């Protein structure tokens, strides 16, 4: 378990992004309710993709998740 946690932490630190994978999916709804925004994170998790689809269904807001590099992704609402 500890090696998995260390691996994920290292992946986040090497990505040099302000938002981690697990926080990214939680930020989508507040950004959608606020009228939009953008941030960079690591590759979207399945939770982030599901959250984006639920936001689209209920609020009509599209979420763009675009790769910037092999590690960094741009999230825009």
C-alpha cells in the first residue's frame, strides 16, 4: 500500500501541476456553478470523466479535457 501511495505522490510531483487527479473531479462542479474556469492537472480519472458527463446532463455545461503534454491536461468549463 505504501509503495502505491508513494508512486502516486511521485507522479503528481513530477507532473508539476497545481491540481492532483483526485481533486480535479471535485473542482468541476464548483467551476460549472460559478460560470466556468480552467485548471491544469494530470490525466483525467474515470471519476472526472463521469463528473463531466453528469454536469453536461444537468447543467448543459461542456467540460473540455485537453492534453497539453504527455502528463499535463487542461480542464476548461
